[in-house]
């Protein structure tokens, strides 16, 4: 009888600690996945934002050249097209982020 109690006294704490550590690790893994997902979204948002700023700069340069030379050229059309494409991609990203936030 004493050997059974001794066995229980030695195994129960080990099993309890193991279970606690398992659940702590599982919850930490879920938090890490959320952090990684947010980091990936920030990375994508940053790239889209930079693309949008580049398109705006391209359009501004083309507009400045057009005004300076008093003639309109194809560069302005290309800049406007780049702005529209970048804005469309950025809006699609925002819509996706909003949908993900709603469905959490």
C-alpha cells in the first residue's frame, strides 16, 4: 500500500507540471501565430504604401515637367495609371484586413 502511495506522490506532480507546461506552450503558440500574421500584414501594407507613394511621386514629377515645358506628354498618363493601380491594390488590402477583422 505504501508503495502505491509513494508512486502516486512521485507521478502526480510530474504529470500535473507536464500538463500545465503543455497548455502554456499551446497558448504561446497561438499568440505567436497572431503576432506573425500581424507582422505579415504590416509588411504587405508597408510595401503597398511605398508603391502608392512612388506612383504619386511619378505623377507629381510628370506634372511638374508638363507645367515647366508647357506641354503634356505620355508621362502624366503613365503616372496616373500607376496611381490608380497602386490605389486599387491598397484598397483591396484594406478591404481584406477589414473582412478578416470582422470575421474573427
